[in-house]
C-alpha cells in the first residue's frame, strides 16, 4: 500500500511541478498583462493544488492530511477568485489588452468597445 501511495504522490509531484514550470515560462513569454495573469492563475491553482495533493499522500498522520486538504480547498476556492479580481481591477483602470493576430495595442476606437460602464 505504501508503494501505491508513493507512486501516486510522485506522479502528482511531477505533474504539479510541470504546471508550475510551464506557468513560469508563460509569465515570462506571454505578451500582455491578461495572458500573463492567466498563466500565473493556472500555476497558482493547478500547480500548487497538485503538489498539495501529493503531500497528502505522503503525510504520516491523519491530522496533517486534514490540514493539507483544508489548504487545498482554500487555494482551490480563493485563487481563481483573486485572479478574476485582479483582471477586473486592471480592466476597470483601463489596462489595454493586446488585440488581433499581430498583438497591436488597441486604438481609441477599439478601446471604446472595451470601456466598462460608468457607475454612479
């Protein structure tokens, strides 16, 4: 049984590490704020959660497993919400996304299409 848990946990460690590394490359290579934010959000959510699940299989006692599972649930719920909040704040403050296949900055006409509604 320990061998099975070791195999599962090492698979999860490798998968989580791969997502973290791929996300780090995405943060460096992607051209604008919104695509980089997406890469960071995937890294934060999926990479960290897979590594936490791997630690659950390596934990020796029940209370440690419960604590790791609670951290897993917390990150699973809060990370996408925080990524969305950051993207919304950038959108409201008029951070322009790069558009089209050549990734040019939005012109004034294109920017008007992305204007959020004014709130009173």
